[in-house]
């Protein structure tokens, strides 16, 4: 997969998408958002990929937001269109069948924080910095930040970040529940890869249905969410991997999952 601002590799069923615009601290211009949209669609359709990692190039920045220079000349119609493609892309990421882990290796601001919040799990380097500085630029977040951030850290903490535009460090992000783990920069990728491998060892359909059930449940009432869980639980019993997983337990051996 050849892109200008995105690198993508697939190794041992784990896809790694790297945002690569070093000249702009990996800021997301329209071209990069479009490339991300394209690669996410391709990986979503690739049944050999079990887990996805998203990170930023280099050691300084995950994503320093949407590209301010590009946005600075937009009118209302163009601004809305840019927000829409960003929102559509991040919703595609949120709804990828595979679990998505953000490896936050540095600045995670504005659209970067929105990207991280669209991922299922976030690990951060000790040097990472988080925030939604948009109000300081005269705009609101536009790639889902007003909606996903409160769902991740609660509305009080989210509103403080959104209204102040303040920047927090990785330890504060950990305290708020914005990230699951903080690691020294040099250990971040191996920790994220270790997590990805752990997930990839499990029955892929069951993992994907867990993701679908959590995502569905978050956006509806608990009765509807519980009913959906009953459906996906039942569906698991139609898979080869349910037979294999339970047989392996009974036969005291390691399961060999097929993803079927
Ligand atoms: C819908 C979504 C909306 C949004 O996301 S709005 C944007 C939200 N993000 C921000 O407001 C962060 C903007 N960036 C910064 O505040 C700073 O950068 C940092 C604190 C992240 C880092 O500061 P330092 O270490 O001094 O680096 P540097 O010289 O500012 O950046 C290196 C080059 O990267 C470009 N750059 C950084 N962030 C962006 C960006 N978001 N959009 C466009 N370019 C960016 C700079 O301009 C500069 O470039 P050059 O060397 O040509 O001057």
C-alpha cells in the first residue's frame, strides 16, 4: 500500500499504520485524512489482519492536530467538508472489525487526540502530551472530540480540557483514564506489539464481536445493549473457533483458532 503521508505494514496478522508527515509533526492535512480513510477501508476488509496499531512517525509527535496552515484559508463550506471527511474516517476507525490500539508517541493534540479516542485502547510514551487546543484557534474540535472524549474520560474532565484548551502530560492522561498505560518512549512500541499479540492469540470472531457489542452498547440503552450481547453470544456457537476453544480446554491443549 503506497501512500505519501501514511506508512502501513502487516506482520504476523498485526497491521501498523504510521502517520508520516515529519515536517508538520504528523499534522493531518486533507490528503493525509483521505489516505487514512483509504488504508482503514483496505485493512478492515483484510481478514488476515487481527489487530491494528496506529502511531505517529518519529519520537516527538503522534499527531499534532489537523493542519492549521491548510485550515487557515477555509470558508464555512470548506471547513464543514473537511470536518466531515475527518469524522467519517475516525468513525471508520472506531468501527473497524479489528481492535485498534493507539501507540501515542508524543504530541496528541486536537485531531490527534480525536484520532486516539477513536481507537479502542491507548498506550502512551512518558513524553506524550494531550489536549484539545482548538478553542485557542477560534474553532471547536471537528473530528469527533466533543463526543468521544467525554465518553472516554467523562464529561467533567472532558469539558475542562475542551473549554481551557489546556495540555496535559501522560501521567495526567493516565489518571483521567485517557490512556491505559504509560511507558518509557523506547518501550512503547514493544509494549503495544505485546498487547496486540496477546489479543491476536484469541478467537478473532469472538474478539470482533466483543468490540461490536461494547461499541453498540455505549451508544444505546442498557436493555438494547444486553439484548445485542445475547445475539452475539449465540452467534459464537455457530463458529468453528467456539468448538475448537472449548475442545482445547477439555482436552488440556492450546487452541488453534481459524477465525471462522
Ligand atoms: C478538526 C481538528 C482541528 C485541530 O486539530 S486544530 C489543531 C490543534 N493542534 C494544535 O493547536 C497544535 C499546534 N502545534 C503546536 O502547538 C506546536 O507545534 C507544538 C506544541 C505541538 C510543538 O511545538 P514545537 O516543538 O515548538 O514545534 P513547532 O516548531 O511548532 O512545529 C514544527 C513544525 O510543525 C508544524 N506544525 C505543528 N503542528 C502543526 C499543525 N497542527 N498544523 C500545521 N503545522 C503544524 C509547525 O508549524 C512547524 O513547521 P515550520 O517548521 O514550517 O514552522
